[in-house]
């Protein structure tokens, strides 16, 4: 059984026991989270599609880790113009372990 969830404008295919890294800060470590925007659920032979979301469906998970991803360097350069800009960015992330899919 797996489900397709939507959170923070991203879609993830998850099943029970999966760990998903979401590029946002959802809460504190150990806290339980629920995702209610379920686009699709597939059981062994049944497929349930939402229009756009499935009513009453939930995916539950536990936050395992939060922090920052490695730094990404953004460098702008125009030759012969003495134009150089260097910026760094570290994206916040939340690692969630999926515990249950309720349809």
C-alpha cells in the first residue's frame, strides 16, 4: 500500500515505514504530524484517486530529525564587467517517518 501526498507544493510517494525529507520546518523532533492532502492511495488491487484530494484520508508520521541541508553556493559572474556576486543558502529540512496510511 502506498499513497501520494502533497505538502509545501511538493508531492511524495510514501508507504508505511518510509522516511521522507521535506524541505521545510514542520515541528520539533518526536512530534507526530498528519498529512491530509492525499492525492492517491493504492492498495493491492484498489486505486483511489482524489479530485483533487481524498476526503477523510490521512497519512500519519513522526518527525525524526530537523536541521539544515548542506550549503548551496550561488555565484553570478559577468566577464569583463567587474561583476561578481556570491551567496550561500542552507535549506531547512524535516525528516518524517511514515507510520500509518488511513483511507
